[in-house]
C-alpha cells in the first residue's frame, strides 16, 4: 500500500485477516505517499524474485505520481 488512504487501510487489514484465517502467510508493505514509481517497481521486482513470495497485491488507489498502468 502506498499512502494513507483510509478505505485502503481497512481493505488491506481485512485481506490480512482473511489470509491468516485460511493459513496463508501475508506480509504488508506500507510505503509513504511520497514513494516514486521507481521505488515501488523496485519493491515489486524484489518480491517477484523472492521464491517465498507466491503473489503480490498492489492496493489501489496509488498516489498521482505513480502510473497505475505503466505497461
């Protein structure tokens, strides 16, 4: 999650609770609203290369400096 959107905070918390309920390991990465697109993509790349990570959810909305559809 990038930033402090109140609705997103609730949604992320609920996803974490549900993951725990079904036995998934869920790790949250909360980034400041000033995070650049390059910084976010670097984190996604790092997670993508971690064999212990089996899925990545990027919580929307993202701050305006980040293109939600970069490709």
